[in-house]
C-alpha cells in the first residue's frame, strides 16, 4: 500500500486495546468480521456511517476522535451560498 494513502486510525486501535479486546472479540461484539476491524484500524477501509456510529457508541467516543480523517469538526464556518 502506498504510504501516502495511509490514514491515522491509532485512536480506534488504542480504544480497543484499552478494553483488552482482540480484533476477533471486538468483531464478535459488533457482529462484524475480524478483517473489517483490521482494515478500519489500518486505514485501508473507510467505515459506513452505520459502522462508524456503532463503533463510536461501543467505545463511548466521538466520530471525529475515532476517524479524524473522515469526520472533521468545523468551528464558525458558514456556507457561501
């Protein structure tokens, strides 16, 4: 994989490890495949909004914390329309 395409998903893995969960156990808990968890953590796959919300609820974290490359918080921005 091209390193320029790699994204930072260390918070996702950090939260999983804080709960002493293997990828396999997390996958079981969330009814996902272990391969999906691996790809999400590695940044080689983006989650659907439903998957992202499921993970955020499970860990009790914000979407922008778990997936900062996808869900960005913007402050004080207005549409130019």
